[in-house]
């Protein structure tokens, strides 16, 4: 259909695009901008779950089993809400403990056990290799179909050097090595890889939806048309669940996929290791199921469309997605579909291979190297290089093995069946993991035997039959059972025949696994180290901040040894950096003593765990330090202490917070008191100063009168002055006392219903003479007729008089008294055309002795208490007083509330403010 | 005849001092604020100035500073209600010859002023 060269160039072009995306994202990350750190990319990267199996295989399965294919996607969607409980815990544990793979997770939980890590790694390889190989198969098949428009499966088998699939596999291996093994730390995140995978997730989704739309709306006339045509051909059974069996199939398939979506190595890699922030789970919890829904919308239409379109058996249902566009001569659409399938396959291969290579290096090869003393001595100083080399080599080996498997075996099976067999293999880790994070008693031996037992059954019930089909095992075992015992037939153990092949295998392997795990755990005792890890795993949210002090370690460690060890793996610069980090975090200085404390030992072990895995790290650390055996009692004791210390610490923190608050309050209060005191001092000093002026005059004239023989006229004049000054003094004393009473709240108002108009006229009367003398034009504007208000008549008069008298001192030619009603208040304004109050002084003008504030530039005339008293009086009446400029005139204005109740309420409010209003 | 300038913004105090020093045979000038005082000093060259501190426009300290900067022969006597130690210190630092506080004894004031002038 399309030329070989064209397809190859598009394929490698696509691969080049992946390289470009990965390279660009890594560069961007190295400049501090991490593109992957958001929940959307995180959810997309989780969609690595949808492989070529989804892309091609779902349609294949739908064509034979109907909507059953959905179970594999419903499981993960159902379990997604539980991620917050399970996934978050696994993420926290892995981040805190520097865990880099599922094998490391299990090994670390069960006492950093080498055997367990190795077993898990081997089983992962066994389970995932076929799965990887079917991805290669899918790519190769689709490539051939696209090239020859050959819709049947009988293709010519090329030797590998002529096989495009081989070169594609090598290209992927190269990509994986480049973007997956940059950093020696297995826990390091692979920004470029994540971004490339996220891109692939988008691409495969778009490609699949495109072909879905094409089939549904261009080949057929929408969903209804496809279904009615399929119905005509007797395909109704594909639309519904099939009987009782169907339901239990659904149940088991959903359970299976729930486990797979959490524990498949590639899911663990993307969901845990590459997770940037636990909070991203929030959104991923619904984004990921939404993705699954979208990519499955068109599965059934395409399957039915294919069944309607192609005569039964002429075209493999796994290839409908591609076959349909080709059949309708849509070359470019076929190309897009092909690339979509390619992207689904490649993302799985890349991520799985990285995860597997980490396990192989850290849980398989490193421990072997480190346990053997000869090897260890030989390679001690280039371990870090070796680790990286092992990973790179194993990536190539894994991919080549997958390729070989594809060539030799996998052509015999459909995509889905191999995928499901892989799922069942991975499901064997579930008891050990879930038990491990929720059940402290879960023990190493239980986990080990559970996993091994589960795998044996997996192999017997699921793998043996495939080997029979492939011709490696004589078919007798299937018909007659092992040793001719019919109860041991691999596909129907103990005569169970109702279940399908995969469900049967899952049921037996998982049951045996769980039983062994639980029973053996119950009857075995954990070592102290193992129990320690168990407690830290199960209660991770309690320990995650104090981990280094929660891992109990006793012994002697020489600092130089420990440093040398870190050095070997991290290099000099990084070692310095991490030690600095440690001392900043713990507040301890490193290097002052020759011994390393237990926390530093634990910290170093954790760092190494991130590089070579927990079991290997344990061996390395143990080899450079002198350790003492710790009893279980000690572990329990110290763990309890850590917890108690922590809660004590928290209580102390709370106390100190409260204390701080109280002391702040006190300080504030003290500040207020001090300020009050200062104001009082200032007031007294000002009052005494003000009093000295009249006293000085009185004394001076008294002495003159006493000493001199004066003419009658002078005598009278001087005596007059003395009387005048005495009056001034009396007035001052009265005002001070007045103010003091207002200030302390002891002043009482003599409230009476008064006619305000009359009150105002009476108040102004005494000033009329003064205005006349000063030649000031005086006007009164009253904006209401009859107004009765409850006020202290004398006090309000005092205020009006004070304002008028002030105005008379400053006015040039004109003074106006305006009064009116607005809203619920009476307004009274006194305006004069004098120079006014400077704006910056306006806020202070109502303070006592304001004029004296400016120390030396003295008041014009008056005691300096008038406005302060006026303000108090108005406030006691529930009103307000202020000064402002209005059309060139200075305006002093006060308000009085019109309502009696209002009046009283505000009055009491003003009383309350007394205490706080000391500025 | 000895020339004396009395500066105070209180008319009654001004009146009593004027009366007192005229009686003692001084040629008396009076000023009601610092600005007026500086004008009179410029024009009439008094031998001694009796200075209040708190006054409108220009205060007593400023006047003293002005005098000492231009013509240090004029004696300065502060006569003020400000009696805090730091106020006295400030006055003396500005070069005043005497610092007296209100209220004062007439006899005491006259004798101190006389002794300074001799």
C-alpha cells in the first residue's frame, strides 16, 4: 500500500521526534523548568498502561468476547479513588526510603532481603518479557500489513538482519539507554522519558479516535448503523454480558487489572518513581479513568465494523484497526493508525525496560557481586561505573530477549492472552505489597513462599498450556494431568472447569499465594531489622519526617570509611553536597569527630539504596561499619520512644506557640500602657508649664506692688492684671479637671430634651459683641424648623462657643454657622475665611495641648484644651467632630445622632473605646 | 545708659518686666516674638537680651543662636517656664549667659542681670 521506504522514514522520523521531545525537556529541566511537574503530564504518563494490546488487542478481544474487554479498564477506574490510600502511601514510602523499583520495595519491606528482591526481579522478567515481545510483534505486524496490504497473518519470516522490527527494537534500546540511564541514582527522575511518554499517550489517543471516527461515521452511518448491521449478522451476543460465567469473568478481570495498574513495573515506574508531587494524584485519579474511557469509546464499533466488513476468518481481529482504513484505501489514515500503535508499543517497551534494568542491576547483579568477597574487592572502586554499565547492557539484553521471544514463540498467541498472562504474573506481588504496607506482622518468609508458590501455579496453569501449544511440551499433560492424575490438569485443577483459562490460573495462583503469605507470616518471627522496616512502612506517615532516627542501628562506624563508601558511588562533589545537606537538616556538624552517628549511617544507607537498591546498600554499609545485633525489645522500645518524643515535641511546640502568643499580647499591652504613661507625663508637664505663665505674671506684679510706692492708677491696673491672670488659671484648672473626667469616663451628661434652634441662638449671643469689635461678618443658616433633641444643653453650647471663639481668632472678615439634617444626624458647621489648619496637622488638632506639641512654635491664643474637650463632649453624645476645607473656608463640623436610643448606644460604645483610644 | 531687650509673647509678663527695668534705669526695648527681637537687635544693639523660649514664629533658642553667630557681645538671659534639665542644658550650650525659670523673684532677676552686665 505504502512504500517500504516511506513507512520506514516515518517510523524513524517519529522516533527522532521522541528523541527531540526528550532532549528538549531534559534541557528545559536542567535550566530549572520542569515541564513534567503537573498532574496532567502525570496522568498522561500513567496512560503507558494502554499498550499495543489496548490499541490492537482490545478490538481483537471485543470481536470474539464482546464487551468483556472493558473489564481491563473498568478495574483501574474503579480502583482509582483508592489511590489516595494505597498509591500515596507507596509513593511516600518509596520517596522517603529511596526505593527505585517494585523488587526493591518488596525487598526493603521484608528486612532488605536479597533473596526476595532477586526472586521478584526474576519473576518480573519472566512475566514482562513476553509482554514486551508482543509489543514488538504488534509493531512488526502492523508494519508488514501497512507495507503489503496483506491482511492475513501468513507472513514471510525474515532473518533478523533483514527485519525492520529488529532495527526498531535497537532504536528503542538506544533511546532507553540515552534517556533512562543518565543518572546513577535509580530513583532519579527521567524528565525526557516522561515527556516523551506523555506525548505518546496523546498521540495514540488521537490516532485511535481518528480511526474510530472514520469507521463509525465514514464507513458506517454512526453507532446505530454499525449495531443494526452487526445485529443482522447475528452478533448480538457481543453486546451483553454472557450468563453467570460472564459476571464472574468480569469480576476476576477487574480484580486482575486493579492489581496490574498498581504493580506492573512500568506503572510503578511512572506512578511512583516519576511522581513529582503526591498532590498530583488528586487530578490523576479522575484524569486517568477519563483517558481510559476515551480510548475505549470506539473499540466496539471498530470490532463490529470489522466483523461486518470482512468475511469471517479472513482478517485477524487484532488488526481490524489497521485493516479497515487499508480496505477503504485510506493510506495516510493507515499511516497515522500505524504510528499510533507504534507509540503505544514503544512507550511500554521504554518504560518497562528502564524499570526492569534497574531491578536487574540493583536486585540481581549487585547483590551477587557484593556477597562474593572476591568480586567485591575486585570491583570495589569502580562500582558506580559498573552499576550504570549493568543497566545499559541489561536494557539491550532485555530488548533482544524480547525480540527473540517474539521471533520464536509469540507469533502463536494473540496479543491479549499474553498480556493477561503477564498481568497474572505481576498480580503475585500484591499480597506481599498490600500486606506489607498495612500489616506489620507480614513476614519475609511468608512473602517469599507466597510469591514462589504463586509463581509455580502461574507457570503450571498458564504457561505450561502455552508451551504445549507451541510444541515444547507434550500435549498429554493437558489431557491427562500431571503424572496422569486428572485432578492436576493445568487448565482445570481439581476439576474446576467453569472458569476461563486466565481466570482459572489467576484464582489458583493468587489463592495459594495469599494463603502461604498469611499463614507463614502468622507462624514466623520477624528479625528485629525486618520488624523495624515493617513498622516504618506501615506507619510511614508518622515516620516520614524522622526516618533516620526511626531506623534502629547500633554499632561503630568510622566516618572516613562511610565517606569513602559514598565517594565510590556519588563522586567527591556530590558526597560533599549530601553531607552538607545532612548537617543542615539535622543541625550537626560532620567531621568534628571520627565516628559517624547512627543517623548518618542510616542516611548514607538511604542514599546508597537509591543507587544500588536496599539490599545491596545494606550489604555495603554493613561491610564498612561494625554493627551490633539489636534485640527485638530494643527496636520496639526505641520506636516507641521516637513516637513519644514526637508527640511530646508536638505538645511542647504547641505550648511554646501559646506562650509566644501570650507574650506578644503582653508586650502589646505593655506598649499601650507605656504609651499611656508617656502621654500622661506629657500632659502633666504641659499643664504645669501652662500654669506657670499666669503665676509668673501674678508674682511679678505682686512684688512690684509690694516693693514700689506706685501711683493709684498703676496700682489699680496691676491689681486688675492679677485678677485677670487668676481667672485664667482657674479656667485652666477647670478645663484640666473636665478633661480628666471625660478621659476616665466619670463625666456625666445632664441630658434634657432641648430645642436645638434656641440652644444655638443662645450660644452665639455672647459672641456677637466680639464679632462686631473685630469687624467680622457673621451669618447663621438653620436648615430646619423645630427640633427637639436629647442633649446636655450646657455642654453643646460650650462646644459651639469654643468653635466660634476659635473661628473669631483666625477669621479675616467672615464667619458662617450652618446647621442642617442629613440621614440620621444633625450637622453643625462653623466656617471661617482664615488661614486654616495645615493639612498635616488636621488629624492632631483635637488632641490635648496640640499647640504645645510643636514644642517651641507656640499657640496663638487659648489654653489648647478647648478642642480636645469639644471632641469628648461630642463623642459622649454619640457624634463626630472633624475639620476640613470647603470652598476656601475652614470648616469645623460636628454631628449629633437624631435618635435617642442611637444616642445612648453610641455613648456606651464611646465609653468602651476609652481604654483603647489612648493614642 | 544700658540697653536691654525683653522678648516674651505674654503681654502681662512683658509689661511687668518693662516696668521693672525702666525703674532700674535701663533703656528698655520690647519684642513679642523672635522675629521682632532679631530686628531690634540688628537696629538698636542692646547690651543684654531677656529671652523667652516658647514663642510664635521664631523661638528663643533660634534667637540665641542667631545672636551668638553674628554678634557675641550681646549677653543672653533665658527667662522661661521650661525647667527641665535638658532644656537648661540646651540653652547653655547655645552660649547663653544665664538661664532663669519662671516664675521668678524680681529682685533676684534684676541683681543677676546687673552682675552680668558688669
